C-alpha cells in the first residue's frame, strides 16, 4: 500500500506492438521498435498520481511518450478519472479514490505503459498555426518601464529585454534575435502555463532555441498576449497579469472568453507548431479587434508531427547544432560571471543586512488625517501632490506587492499637505503615504 510521498520507479522491459496516431487522431498499431524510457510514479496527495519519464531534460521524445500515455488514457475513459494534465515530461492523473483507488490506478498505469508505442514511432496530429507578432511592441516596453519604476531599475534585462536576449545567447546584434524568432517553428508542449490558454512552446530546431533567465523579482503587470521567452520556452500570456518571461513582442488572442457552442475557449492544442509573421503595432491592434469581433480567424493548417523525422533532422545537423550550443553556453556563462562580479547573486543578503532608516516624523495638521500603507509593499505610483484637493475614497497612491498592484484611497476629503511616499521606495504597514489637511471652508 502507498503512503503520501512514496515514489515507485519502473523500467519497462516488455517488447510490444507500438501504436501511433493517424490523421484522424486514433492510435494505430505499428511495428515494434526502440527502448522505452524509465518511468516513475509519484503519489501526489490522496487523489493524484504523477507519472514522470526519464531525466529532467528538454527531450521531445519524453514529451511524445507523455502524449501517447495521455491519449491512451483519454481513449480508455476510465471510470473514476477526473482529469489528465500533461506536462513537458510528466502526466498528472487525478482520480476520485472512492471510485478508482490509487493502488488500482497504479496497476492500470503499469499495464498501459507496456502497451504504448516506442516514442520514435509516434506520429501525432500537429497543426501549423501562423500568428502575427508585433516585435518589441509598445505594450511590452510599457511593462518594462513600470517594472523599472516600481520593482527594480538595475536588473540585467533592463531597459531592453531583446538586448538581454542577444547578449545571453551570444548573438551579434538585436536583428539576429529578430531573425531567430521569426525563422523558428515553436512546438506547443504544454497549455495553461499559469495563464488561460498560455502555451509552453520550444523551437523544433535547437539552433533557434534561445534561452534566458526570468525576471527576479517578477513583473507586476504584463499586457494580454505579450510574447516572451523564459528558460528555453516561449509563452504567450493568455491574460493581463504579472509575469517573468523576457519580452519579444505581442500577438493576438489565444483565449476565447466567449467561445462558440462546441468550441474550446483555448486556441492552441498540444503539438501545434507556431510560426510568426511581422506586423506593426497598429496592425496588431486592428487584428486583435477583428478577432475579438469574430471578423477574422487565425491561419491554421492541419498536419502531423513525426518524432522519427525530427530525430533524423537532428542527426543530419548535429555539428551545427553543437556549435550553436557551444557559443550559447559560453555567452550564458559570461553573463553569469558578470552578474556575480556585479553582486547580483547576493542582492537579497545585502538588502537584509542594510540599515533601515528611521521613519520620518510626520506631523498631521489640526483637523487633518493621514493615509497609511496597509501592508509591506513597493510604491509604484504617487497620484497626488501637495496642494491637490481630494475626495474621500479617491485613489492617492498605487502600491505593488506579490506581483499585484493595489490602490490606496484617501480616508477623508481634504487638501494634500505632504506626500512622504516616493515612487520605488518600500513601505511597511502603518507608514504614512499621504498627509491631508482639512479642506478650506467654502
């Protein structure tokens, strides 16, 4: 019997007739071939099993194996299975343990594993999806500006993410970043990367696989459908919110808030191949409006993806791929050393050891009031200045904390007497943000 936190590993040994998906998406029998990767079953709470394949590496063969298991379990439509959530090299199986106990599920998973195709024999439906990309879009520039004003202005990726991508990948010019992104074909490996319909995608050609670090700390604001790179993955933000990927531009919607009957609200599917075509910021706004109004549809062509063909491509281009990775690894290491020399890795320790200045004494005029910070936060924006007349409930300061922005309102009507709050400064609960004098009598 399993207990929470137990881990079981299996290395399948049985040679079986593998299957592959045809154009209709149904798995079909193919000749046996290839060894299978190690599979690990982890219990996740009382009602989930996490199936993991192979080592923690970006391997499309492992993702294909996950996809084969996902499709097979979906076809079986087992009573008691609540949900299936594929990852890059894992599948989480959520069950109702009163209907399908986890120990019984483990036996089913092991049995199904022995019937799966060799990863290299897998052929799956794979649509080509052409999307517009407004390169270095004004919305992404605004997000960086807000980050520099409210979070930190000395980050290595500021003030321009594209220059940071160029430098950390060893490319010569920002135009090289542009060409790499537009030449790439991105394979969708996951969906719902934090945001609605957001894909996790990576270029099929490793020579297009730009790598970056993520923002640290994260941004508090990202425009809907911004496009960014984090690690080796590309993401399209399905909704407005915080974020950490390095921006390259912005595209059209990947989530339908009001889908037509019978249609999924998300645009992309697993193993879709995304490619970009350039548009201006103004053209993108028109395309977004047309798509939202139902006047246009994305450019999607049906097709398939063969892992065997992809592996042949990798073998034929092994030398140039290795040369690209060598340059990239050298540039990444040089960037890491520069960060170390600049003290980037001990910023948190220095901040913790810094002497906190004594709070400035604030004097409230007779009949006046003060607006205080409700929690620990950074001051993102000050909306008033001395002499301004404000009403009770009016926004006076915007704070940022935990990737979220929060407006702070005046508690009473009055005239702004003093503004202790400074954009970019950190405040603690009870710190004065704005001091109000009573309004002059009419």
